C-alpha cells in the first residue's frame, strides 16, 4: 500500500516529458495515415459500376429491385442477403471517411488539450496541508470494481483502437507475422472482455447510482468550472458534478456502446448485416467519444488532482482533500476520520468495521 | 495486364446452380459456405430473373478498405485475394461487401466466425506450398492457365469469366445477335468457326 | 425454387441444425438435437473442432500422376461428357469437357458435383440383412447364398413369376441387357425399370405413330429450330444443359420458345410465351391448336398426303374442339390458342418437347400421340430443327428401354411372341425349348406367362396385394428385387408400405440404401446389397438423342460394393444358370466382360439398329469427342470421319458396315447410308383398302421411289437383289427379314440401294390397336371438373392388363371433390434426381435443397389460411398424407399445388432416419410427394398418374 502511495506520483512526473514526446511525434504520423485513408476513400468504390459490368443484361427496373432487396430467393439456404447490399457502401463511407479521422481527431485533440492544460495550469494542488487524518472514501470492493472496469476499459480502448487504426501503424512496423498475432489477440480480447466489461460496468453503475443523482449544488459547481472559475471552491457532495457527468455518460453512452458491441459480438442470433453495420457505427462513435472523455477522467484522477489517485488506490483520502473537493460529503463523514498512523496498524480491523463509510450506497440512509 | 472479372448474362442464367456446385467441386468449401450463389428475383413471376453472384473482384474493393487486419490484396490480374493467416473473422468485409461475398464457417458467440472465405477466382491464396494453398483456399486454376470452374461449367454459358474486355466483347456480340430479328446470325453464315465461337463463348482461351 | 425467402426459417424437425448460416457438414450431422444451442458451444468450441473435421473430409492433396478418364454424367439423359482426373485411385478433380459435342463442358448442379460420387460417405457399405429390426452385416457369400436359396425356394413353391426383378435405368446398356436376359433365364417377364413410369407412354405412342419410340432429333439439332414448344417439360430444372442449345436457338435463329405447363417453370421464365394449362387437358389443348391450324389452312398438305395416314379422322375429332370448348376444358382463351397455333405455323421447322408432364397420365398414350399428330400436321417431321424431342429422364433410360428391360418385350422391342424368343434364343445360342421350360407352363387370362406381358414396375404393389385369383399368373408376388430403384418415385405410398409388409423377401441392390430399405416397417426379410455406381464400372450408355457413349471406369468400387453385372453373375451362379447366361460372354473372376455383352446385343438388336455400335467404334468416338460438330454432331475428319456422335440408333448393319448412325429420324433429305430415313412400315401395308405405305416420298437416292414394306428375304428375291448377298449371308438370311437376319445381309443390301430396311410407310394418326385409335380427351380419374366427366369420361375398368385388373371408371365415378378440391401435381428440382436418395446423399447438392415443400398460390394460401413457410398437411385423395412446408408462390395457379418428388425418408409425418443402416442416411430427408398421390394407370402401358390428382391442404 505504502509503496504505491509513494511511487505513483513520482513515476508520473518522471514520465511526463517522455509521454509528451511520443504524443508529439505520433500525432502528425497518425494524421498522415488518416489523410491517406481519406484520399483512398476519395476514389470511391462503385458497386453499381461493378455489378453493371458483372450483370450487364439487367434492366433499370430489375436494378431498382435488386437494390431494394425485395422478393428474392437465394441458393444459400438461410441467406438473408439480397444481391446488393447498398448500406454496405454507406457503412464503409461513414466508417472510413468520418469515424476513423474524427475519432483520431477527438482522441488526439483531447490528449493535446490535456497536455496544454497541464503545461499551462498544472496540477490542482491541495490548498491546505495534509492533516494526516484519513477518511475512508472507497471500499475495497468498490476499488476492485473500479480498477477492474478501468483496466478493462483501457484494454478495450487499446484493442479497439488497434482494430481501427493498427493496420496503418503496426502492420508496416512489425511485419505480418507479429501483426497477425497482435491483431487476432486484439480481436479476441476485445470480443471476450467486452461482455465482461459490460457486466461489471452495470454493477458499478448500480452501486454508484446513489451518489450520482443530480443535486442543486451541481449547477453551481459546473458554473464555477469545478473551482477553476471565480473564487472559492464550489460545494460538492460525495460526487461532484464532473464525476456525475462521467457517471451519466457511462450510464448512457457506455451502455449504448456495450449494447451495440453485443449486437456485433453475438452474430448467432440472426441479426442482419444492416443491423450490425449500424451497431458498428454507434459502437465506434460511442467508444471513441468515451475514450476521449476517459482521457480527461484519467488525467483529473491522476496527474490533474493532488490526492485523488490516493483515494482510489488506498480507499482513504486526506481530510484536507475531502474538505477541498467534496465539502458537503466531508461534513457528513468528518467524525469518521481516523489517524493515518493508526490506520496503518489497524487497517484490517478498520476496513471490516467501516466497510461503507458515509452514506452507504448499498444501504438505505 | 488482364483485369479478371465475372459476368453473368441474366438472359441465359436458368438458376441451375451448376456454378454453385462447380465451386464446391473445385474448392471443397464446407457445408454452408457457397462462394458463389444464385439469386432469383420475382421467383415464379413473369419477371423472374436469376443472377449468379460471387466476389466481383472489385476495382476498389470495399472489403479491402475496411479490413482491420489489411489481409486483402489484389493480384496483377485484378483478383482480390485474402490471407487467411491474417484474417481474424471480424466480419467487417461482410458488412462492407455490396455482394454478400464473404462468408464465415460459423456465426458463433463472441464473434467467433472462423476465417473468412470467399471466391478466389480459383486463384488460391497466399501459402508456402501448393498443398497448404489447396487446403486453405481451394484450387488454383489460374496458375494452370484455367479459369474458375463455375464459369467453365456454366450450363448455358451464362456465367463468363476472364479478362474484363474479352468478356464484355463476347457479351456485346450476343446483344447484337439478340437484337436482330433474323439478322445478324445469318450474316455470319453457318461457318462452323463462327457458330462455335458463339456457342462456347470462350470462357477459356485455347 | 428454394423455400427460404428473405427471413431465415426454422429447420424441419427431422433435421435440426444449429443457428447461423455456416456450419460444417460434419457438425450438421453430429449436432442433431443441439438445435438452438449457440452461445458458448458454437463460439468457444466450434472453430478448432471444425477445422479438423473439415481437413479430414477434404479430398487429399496429391502431386501423384494424374490419370484422366472420360466418363458421362449419370444424372440425366443429356449425356454430358466429363473429364475425371484420378490420382492414386482417388477422384481428385473434375474438368469440364469443352470438346464434348453435347455439353461443351457445361453442367448443371448435379453434373458439376459429379466428383462427389467418388467421396460420398453415405453409401451402403456392405451387404446387410434386417434381423429383428436391426441391420446385420453379411459377407457377400452369405448374402448371395441366403438370397439365392430363398429365390429357389419361392420359385419351387410359387413358380418363377412370384419373384420380381426390378431393374434400373441407371444400368449401363450392358447391364440392362444382361438383367433382361437374366430375368428371361430365371423364367419370368416380371422385370421392368423406370422407363415404365417415365416415358413408356411416349415409347408406345410415338413408336405406334411412326415406328420408333424415341426422340427424333437431338439436343444439338434444337439449335436449328425456329419454334420450340415445351409441354410438360421443364429443361431448366430437369435437363439444364439442354437449355444451352435451346437458348442458342433463341438467340441465333430467334426461335420462338413456348412453354405450356400448369406451372410457370424456370423454363417458362426464359420463354417468349407461356401458356398455363389445366393439368390433364393436353389432348384438348393440342386439338385446340389443330382447330386453328386447320381453320387457317396452316397444315402441310403435301407432307400429309405423302407421309401421313388418318389425318382426316383427326380432322373430324378436332372439329369438336372449338375455341370455346377448348377454353372450357383447358382454361386457355381463344386468342392465346390462336396466337400459339400461329407461332407454330409461321416458325417452321419447329419441334415439340415433352417430358413427364405429358406422359405420366392415365391418358398418357393419347397425349403423346396428339403431340406427334400436331407435328405431322405441321410437316415438322424428318427435318432438322423439327420433330418430337422427347427428353428422357435417367441417364440410360433410353438404353435400358431399347435393351428390353421391360415386362412387355425382349431386347430391341421384339416383343414376347414365340418368334421373338426364338430370335433371342438364337442370339444367345440357347435351346429355345430349354428356355421355354424355364417358364410356368400354365395358361392364364393373359396367356402363357412366357408370352404375356409381365407385371409393370408401376403395379408391383398390386402384384403383391392382388388376390391370386384375379392375377394372370400362378400367385401374387412373393419377393421383390429393387435393383437400382427409388420406390418413392412411385405413387400410392401407404399401399406400397402394405405391399412391402406382405412380401416374403425384399432385396435392395443399390449404391445407397434407398427409401425401400426404410419405409417397409418390417423387422425381417430385407436384404441390402451394395452396388457400385457407373463411375466404378464401365460400359455404354444411351443418351436421350439415341447416341451411345462409352464410359471409362473412374475409380474402383467403393467400400464392398460390386458392379451390377458382377452381382448378376454371382446371383445367376447361385441360381444355377450362369453357364447359359454367360455362354458367349467371357467371365474374368466374377466379372463378365462388358465388351462381350456389347457384342452380344450388337448381334441381336437389328430392329432398332443397335448392331453397328461395337465397343471399338464407341471407344473411338469417346476418344475423339473434339472431332464431332457441336451443331450437327457429325465428325469432321479424324478416325470417326462422317459418323454422327455416338452412332445414334438406328446404326444399321454390322459394325464393319460402318453406318454413321441416324441423328435425325425419318429425314428423307439424306440417303439412308448417311443417316436418312423414312417412316417405318410397321403396321402392315394397307388397312381397309387404304395403303399405309408412303405416297411419292422416299429418302434421297433411294432405288425404290415410292412407299415399300419392310425388307425380307423374299422381297430381296422379288426385287432381284438377292444375289447381292454373299453366300454366307444368303444362308443366314433365307426365310428371315431385316429384323431376324443375324448376318445383317438384308439390311446391307437394302441400304446399298439407299432403302430403309424397315420399309417406307406413312406415319399413322389412327392407332387402331389402342383403346382410343384417335387420341381423345378424357378427364383424369381424380378430376376437380365433375362437369366434364360426363362429356369426357374415362374408360371402363379392365379385367386384366399386364396381368392385373385395372380400374378406370369405378374410380372416376366417385366424386371426392368436396373433401379434395385442389389439384396436385409434381415435378423436378434441379439439384436432385429421381427418388433423390443418391443426390440427397451428396452434401454439395443436399445443401442447396434442404426442405421438402409444396407450392401454393397466394390466393389459395389465403383461402386455406396458410402462410409462407408454415407446415401443412397435404392429403391425397386416397388418404396418404405428407407434412411439408408451404411455399407460397404465384408459380402455380390458384387451384393447383405442386410438390417435388425427390424427397424421402419421412413417412406421413414420421422420420425414418433411424431406420437407415448406421451412417448411410442421406443428408436431407423429407416427405415423399408420392405418399399422397393416387391410383391411375395408362390404358396402354400402365404408366402411373402423378401429374394430376386431387388433394386437400390443412395447416399442420
């Protein structure tokens, strides 16, 4: 516990310039690939031309019917595929022309903004020195859930990004043999971890729902930009408005991403090609958006805010941190604060006794 | 370089499914995988028309554009092939393909589809040796100077395969004859050579 | 024709399979009851298992030396050539025969999957017998011995007629001939094959009109037609490669394609004109056309005057068929009738093509003769591009018919009279008296069994079930040999099951177990003997156009199967007449030499000219496919220069005589020596004082420039041509005629004078030996049009016909239309053949048609409350019921439903899959359409009625 507590911020501060350098060099490269991809799309596939060449004897009416997919039979026994899949072309265009570049822009833009923000504004420091008294903020179960979900999210994001962009970078970089296992690994992980992520996300959302109902003070919090605008720290309960927004994003877009993912992940329920195309588009937009926002969440929870990671790592936050960021919650739980030194010795005892500090989300208050 | 294409003369296709089983014969795809299929519109109505379809080996192939693993490539003959070692069975090529060409041996949970399979224009695919190629992709008739078996075996010579220009010329010739009541054929005379060209429609050049 | 429309459909209960479009064949078989599983099983376990299974099933890759065999597709009578490539005994590849004169490398679904014959795992693998409901494996020795003793026992007890030797149209010519000879030596005429239920009415009708009962021209010659009328024929599904020629005619000579059919078939989809006819009204339709033809003087008067007898009587009959009456009977309005007649009249030469839709009727012989009369009136006979082009069904149904594998004739249509027996006894080098002793010597209602028509394949059921007193032989049938026969292609399923149970022994000889092995409901007394396919043996096969083609052996017999002629040898040996059967045929080990059998029938088949096609000539043709013209079938140069491909019969004289074969029958524009011909003088020379011989018409260069009777030794003497025979020929020919002169001298001399050996007569419209000398429209036995029964009743019941009482009027009299208001007809699917047991056991084909169905018009479907894809009960008018899927389609008219007849393995809603010997059930099973079909037999040939009966449909 201690070691984590001490080394994490250190590591991060050390890695910062290295990370930046990578981002700086990678972004233009990625943009270049996007541009290449776009120019490729610009030549435009033309299934009409292909089939006109392939079935020249067809007249205009037949044509229209072929495209509409009405009234046909197929030598494939269970086929639901009409002769022409007009939406395939649309899907391709949306995916390659819009989603791929704009996803990259969103994620790259978010990284750039965070970097800029960090360079200009820097870390949100504790205003008061640490009191040394700790308050239990995240139970072990909640932390486990959070880190599971977080790990899965990151894995899914990385594998997902690899599925979308990897071929431009890693295939030429590492060669076919490595790329083959890399990409099939990505797909396997993505497909098998996705449903697990979905289950855990639903659980965590249910557990944290109690904290995240919007309250009056949240508007004030937002108005003050979480304390960055104007003077004084805005009021916040257990969860501040920023966290609530993240929660509700996950509760809405996240669920949509999971649902659309499941549509693609379980093609054995006879959903049509069209359904899966739409699922893919929704999934990609949602996932790329969430990934971009997640970068913000990660930043705020680690580099951006002194003392925040500590809470999710150990479960306890310093009184000063609680007072500064979640003053309303602090008022509720301040008498449960314990001495940091004593906590070390009686950790197991405290944990078992105070499993759910403050307003217990699992119990009625 | 030749640009290989298929062409189906809908005026002649009688939905006998010969092309479908010819493909099975050449490539031995498993139950459920029909690299070539016959689609019939308005079945049983006066406007009934049948068309044999497989991979069209598109000039700008959508499958190629959307493949996350970049497993597709185009041969010098314009044939779109794919590397089954790279394929992860994600199904994107199936979403994108205008013609329903890509098929998967399964449609399992967790997106387990197996390796995508599609028409290779009987040109096999990337492999280290002919045996591996045959086991993975089926026949490589192109290497032997032959054309895809589906077109070679078409019962009415409706399905043509070969260089795009050549097959377009054959088709144009047919259209000319069809358009001339009592006309064009007699002009050619009954010389066996003229008749034979018309009949065989040279799916394979001698 | 696929059932699946857009939405995917649930699987039939008999064949549940896992969700999703792609599952491997192995999985498909193994998964069985796991339907609906899906989630983890498929996803997690599927891939690796399937890979292994697939790898094991693929034809192994080989770099061994390739042997290329030339064979012929065995799935229909078109006779498509195939290059089979064999490596180390395995059929590894199939290459298109671009140089083959029939198909130019083209194939339908069946032909294109021919190679799977060399790989099917669903075969019957070794001899078996049913003991207490379980299949037990036997050795060949045990099987032959047990079956043989039983046959001897039954022969002893009940006479030789108690055993039925049901042969096959899938035999080679040699095997078919041998089978007929086998039955003869076994002492019975109770032998037959599928021609009976295929084109027997054609053979009878056409042969009785102008001499030979076969397709007059060739598929290739269709290219020269200016109009082609298909009536009851659907080549797009039944003979797809024929469509190559038909579409060429359409494109090249702008031929008008007319399809007359109750269904809008796939052929109709390619036609210029489609005429929807009420099932069973063909004669009225043809008379309706002739009404307009006569009315507008479109008939060919010169042709009729020179070459047709009895057209005036037709004219009188046709006068009764005014446009309104025709519309009343057929449902076709006057303007359509007129335009159809006009198209036929104005686009000559034209031909008529018919198949089962015309033949499989109680009135089949009337239908086929009516078609012939139409062509005679139009003068379309004996010209390239004309004729009656009858597409035969099985690959060798023409050959098996020619070689007499029928209950009413010895090989070559010689009949069963004493003269015929003496002729063949001489060819076989057997003592006629000994042969006669083999038969039951008692005289019955039909005469002596040796000389009376045997029971037909269509009626074996009644042959078993009929009382001994009503049957024209000693007892009813006690044992059946199903030697290459699909019982589900026969009508009256439930009664057939009863008959099977009444038998003392069933023996099934087939590459596949067939439906006969599973539908009987017996627990004992059934034997299965695995036969080899035609790719595991060799020999000749006659295509629909009468061309004989030689097949190579592609692979060795699979599993423990044996070629049919080997099994015949073993059986004959056990029954004690092998020595006589193979007197002039070399037997190597257990295998009779095929070439010797060919040579033997060459020596006897003078009537139809199967005499010139020696194995050597046929092999030369086989090796030189490329030299024959795709348009005329004539070899241009090469070793067979001038020959027509396959020496289409009649190929006159001995092989040394080198006749080129006759590609278009009755074509007087060619000399007989080059394939020209006149109409055959088969029916005498005059009738009621009117000459039956041709009048001023003769074949090119003929020395006799008018009609003449068939050639006999005496006629040669009268003509002063006798001395043109060699001394040897003279001694053989004296007292003989062109059919019985084993030296061939009479034929040789006749042809030397460019005369047709069989004479030069008129074709006859009046077949005075038939129940209806001039074809008449008669309502089907089960008709929905009770208002027409009175005007067009069927015949009276017949006490004995082909040894059995045959009912007509007593069936028609019963009005069942209230319970059974819908007309039921049946037909083909392109993927399957016949009873379908073989093709449904081929995964590449079975995959394409996985469900049995019934086609129902949308309006009828609404009337009876059935939706597309729903399961329904189709109940035939005699109570046979099938549970099938409804396919709602405008392909059929409102009052007509259609079922394909290739399915089997389900019986009245019950799956018989468990009754197949392990591992030999076909990939696809389904209800047999014929479970629901009913009684009805042609008045001349006992053809079964499958195309027009009544049924009711209820949601299941």
